[in-house]
C-alpha cells in the first residue's frame, strides 16, 4: 500500500466516524440523559437473528429475560423517539433503530444510572472530539508562532520566549485551575464550558510543541538552500514561509495526533475540578473516568467498550499523520 | 440510663488476674488493682492483626489529632474515663470505675481505678486526669475537644479530691455529660508536663519521636513507625482489662497499620488476605467482595443504616452584605416552603438507594436514621415519591409551566445549581439523580462538583452557592453531638449558619428545644423534645433528608470476637478483645 492509499483509507475511516458523531442523534437509539433506574449496569443486549427453534429471522430481535416471562422485542428501523437536533440545529426525532417500550436495547450496556452507553458514546464524541481537535490546533498554532520566532531569530528573543515557555511548563496548573474555577460563576452554559475546555487545554499545552519546533527551525535555517536563498536576498517572511516552516510539518502533525488523545483524557481531570463537561452531558473523558474504580473494572466488562473503541480511532489518527509525514518527505526529496 | 454506675465485679477478680502472665513489675502494682472484666468469648493470646489506614497518621498526640487515621491509631494507644460502648450505644465505666452525679446535675464525681499503670509502667492517678483536662481546655493548645468541654459557655472545672477521686463541675446541668468523656484520652503527666510547661506541646508526640517517649493507658503501645509504610503497635502488658476467665487483655500481640492510600487499593489488599479487617468502603466494593466471600477466608457484614445522613439544602443565608444579586433573587423560591416541599416530593429516594448504594442504604425523611434506635422518631411520615403532588404544590405557590419549563410567579424560569464534593462519588451521583428527577418538574439543574475545600469555602464563608448535597455523620447517637447543626447560631447550621438571632419562628422553636434537651436529665422528656426537632426538620425542610448509607465492614475469618458497630470506629472498637486463630 502506498502512503497515499494509506492516507486515503485513514481519512475515509475518520470521515465515517465523524459522520456517526455528527449525526449522533440519529444513530443513537436514546437521548444521552435518559435513565432507566431499573437497569443500572445492564450488560450489552444480545441481538438475535435465530429464535429458540433455530429459525432465521431477517429482522433481528432482542429478548428481555429480566421480567418474569421472557418477552421478545423486534428491532425496528427508522423509529420515532426522543427529539434531538442534527448538528445542533435541525430538530428531528427519527432514530436509525430502536425497540418498543418497555424494552431497552443497550448495544454497549448501560452505566450506573441505566443510561445507554452506546448513545452516550456517540454524543460524547461531539464535545470531546471537537474540543480535542480545536485545543490541539490552538496549542500547535501558538507553538509554531513562538517556536518559529524563537528558533529563527535566536539571541535574546529566543532566550525570552523559551524561558517564558519553561515558566509555563513549571507552573502549578492544578492550583491555577482551582483559582480559575473559584473566579468563575457556578452556572456555566454548555458553550462556555466548551470554550473554557478548549482554551484551558490549548493554552496549557503550547510550550512543548514550541520547543520542538524551535529545534527544527534552528537546524533548518542552517541548511545550505536556506543560506543560499538568504544570499539571493530573500526576506525573513519569505524564508520562513517557503523554506523553514515546511520542515516542521512532520513535527507538527505528530504533535497534533499526540495531543488530541491527551486532551480527551485531560478532560477527566478538568471535570474533577468542576471545569469540564458536567452531568448529564456525556464526554469520552467521563466515560473513561468510570474505569478508575475497582468495582467497575472487576465487575462490568462492558464499561471498557468506550475505551476499546477509542484505541482504533486514535490509531487511525496516527496512521493518517504517519502517512502525511511520509508523503511530505517524498515530496520534499 | 442510670445515673450511678458501680463496677464491683472487678475487685473480686483482681487477685486471680494478677497471677496470669503479667510481667513481674506489673504484678506488684496490680495485686490490689481494679481490673475491668469484659464479657465475650475468651480468645487466644498472641498473633498479629493487620489493618489498612487511608493515610499516615499526622501525630500520635491525642490532644492535637484531627485526622481520622491519627485518631484510629490513638484509640489503640489511649483510654478515656467514661466510654461509650459501641454495641449498646450507652456509657460504661472505663478508667473511672464509678461516678456520682449531684442532684442539680452539675457535679460529676468520678472514682478512678486503683493501681493502674501507663504502658511504660508509671502509675496512673488523679494528677494525670487533672493535667489532661488542663491541656484539653487550654485555649493556646487549640484542641478540637475543647468545644465539647465547654458547657453553658464556661469550661468544665476539674478538681482533684484525693489520689483516686476527681470532681468535674459544669456551669449548667448537662444531659449527656457522661458521654463527654468518651474519646478524651488521659495523658501521662510524667511524660508531657515538661513540654506543656516549656511551650513545646504542639511538637510533642509527633511520629519522629522514639517509641519509648510515648505511653498511654490503651491496650497497645507504640513499637515501630516506618515512614511511608506502617505503624506497628505491641501489646501493653499493663493494660487494665481482663476477660471473664481472668486472662489479661488484649489478646493480640501486635497490631500493624499499613498505609494504603485509596479505598480501592484497601479493598484489593483485603481481598488478597493482606489485611484482616476493612471498614469505610462503598456498596459497590461490598458487592465485588461478596462474590468471593465463601472461598477467600473472609466474611462481610452489613450493619444496616449508620448515623450518616445525606441531604439536599438550599442557600437560605441573609445575603444582604454579600454582593450576590443572582442568588438573592433565587432565594424567593428557596424560602418558599411549598417549593422545598415540591422538591422533596419529586425526589426518588428509592432510586437513590438502588442506584447509588446498590440497595445498601435506607431512605430517610429527617436527620435521625433508623440505625439510631434510641432517638429515631417513628411518627415521622414517609411520603412516597409523587411528581403530581410536587406539581400541585408548585401550582398552589403560583408557579406555572411554559413549554415544559417551570416559571415562577414573576415569569422567571426556575434554574439552579447543586454543589457537591468531587471526591465523593456517591453524593455526585445523588445530585445527578436529583437533576433528572427535577427535570420532570421542568426545573433545570446543574450539578457542580467542586474540590471539597472550595465547596466548604462557598458553604461557610462566601455563601456563593444555590443548593448543595452534603452528608453529616453524627459522632455519637446522642443529640448533643448535633447541637452545632440545629442551633441557629451554630457553625454547621448549614443552610444559614452563625445567625445572630433566629431568622424564622421555627428556627427559634428549634433553638429552644435543643437547648432544653441539653439540660434535661430525663431520657423520656429529652426524647419528646428531640422528636419535635425531627418533626420541624421534616415539616420545614431546611435540609431535605434523602438517604442513610449502611455501615459495611469485613473481617478475615481468623479474627475472633469481631463485633462491628455503627459508631466510629466501626470495626476495631473492641480491639482489646479481638484475637486471631
């Protein structure tokens, strides 16, 4: 497989996944906050095609064995259910699949409140994915600006910016976040939470990419073709844009792909400090956080499912970044 | 509760006890001693009990200890004059073998046991008691027990009558005076007087000192402290209790406290057999441990509801001086009794019991839990959850619904936030369930989990909150331990602490009842008064009581005489009687 094919494959997968998340309301059978208090920590529902007599049914069905006599609920498609908004704008209430009440279909089991994990995973992706992406972009952008300037100009500018960056790394963030939380009003709207998450994560994370980029810029500007271009009278801006910064793409991409999963996890800490996505809104961070408890780990294997799904997702991210870098290298050569 | 306790059996057994295995040095002193004899199955001497502590003890000084791990260790090293028996919840003689109360209920005269020795062999007498109370009552030392020893605004006075008699005097009669002495560890004057007089008491008995610098009257004495790992205690050969067969107590040769920092890690160590007893763990972990109960050599006990009550409350503070206009506006809802009643009616307490505690808890409607059998008021109604009734109440108070959202009589949408402590998973879960329940009334609720200290700061000083889910654990079954919660000038009067004068007629009534029960000596009369306090709480709903979790404990099968109780310390309160097979 060529790098280009690999890239296309990864991008298609990512796009498909983003599509699922974007239309979470349609693909999820339930709302993210819907509790079924009779079924906390319910195991994933088995979807059957064959009945007890061994007959095959084209329409899958589930069996509710919890109640006194087992009841069969056929899985129905394009059913009307909890209202939701497509991409947060267009109201709708058709869901891809569902079962008749009081039956419940939990593809990935239910959580401590009897909420459908599958639905929460899809809805959780909306905030986590977007926040992670934007925050990573923010970090890397600040990193490229600071690192680029520091590396290219050197001297006291370099000293100032890099020491500033170190100061940032050394700050006791936990206490700073306590202070941020204390300064904020108790009520924070969904959008404010989102902006807060993005800005906190983005601002905390820029120092490391900035250092790496500075290193690459420092070596790039010594290269013969850069020195030659400068000899021909190229301006600083032209040199940076045309010759130096393109050398940093590889570092940038790897940084991005490393930062996104990190930020999804950072959300767990932020939520703990009251700065993250609050209940009942779902996020991948809070779904993963429940795994920190011994009883969840030892008793309810399906609580791992969100984590297991995130591993291939992040691997696809890495694969895309890897392919991009390889392609870039080939082009550069 | 009788007013005079005489413990006579011990003297008769004194001689028999002294011949059994105690070191020679002790024997001389104990020939005429007043040993206390405990009922229970006689056990085997020797062996070691291992338990886990959540963190390292910060000090072994009973006067200065505030954290639970320190107190847990200190309980094994020290003894008090009168003790609350954790099984009966009643007082019993300890270092004082008997006591008399004067007619007016203000004077307590205690007869001390004779011939007792500290764990270093030094004799114990009234001078140690007088010295101990002098230290506890010293304002400069700032002991947490001091507040309890101030009755009617004045500190208790202590007078030595003779070598084995002390008299305590209080400014006013005090119903539960015997219970005051529980947990007030008697200090060895010969070891601590110098540092107290020299001004170095705040440093005395920290863990960096050598083991022979410590001495107490408890069943064990310090053997070794390994920072970051464990504290080991060894048997105190001078201990003053014996079993009914005359064997000296304690049975255990050693007690080892391991430092295991999280509940989950403690559960895993217990499951693996590394520790012998476990308390303070969640119902979820109880369920995990239960699966292997038969095969792993331990057993679990669910003791039913303890003394902890969890509740929701609203900010009813006078916000005049604080600049919090948004919250002040919302207080018009919170101050309306019908609003609070509607919220209470809409909350699914049974759902909380099931989802948060896996069924190992009890729904409650006032502050006294069914675990507190002496004081619970059976007449308090337990209305079922009813969203319809909640809607009716809101309607009668002038609220209406617009597109499904509740709006107040002025047309403002009803929306508020509930604070919880982020480190308490159960309470955050309770708040999340309330959020969902109230959404059925059209109320939008935000759950705001905050770091514990940030939360307490908002509740106690800035008053910058709207509602909160909290829990309190009574230190004792007696209502006197709850004075600071129900008195309107109390610091823990959470919804409106430190009032100069009662803000509402019912708070004024509650003040009167609480103060009266404090000086009433007759249990039946006190019960009547405290029942009325419970009724007021259930009617006026200053706190909407929700649930009381069960006390869950576990112990290895090899531990004998294990009799856990609902009062702190749940598992090891009778450590002097525990033995290992």
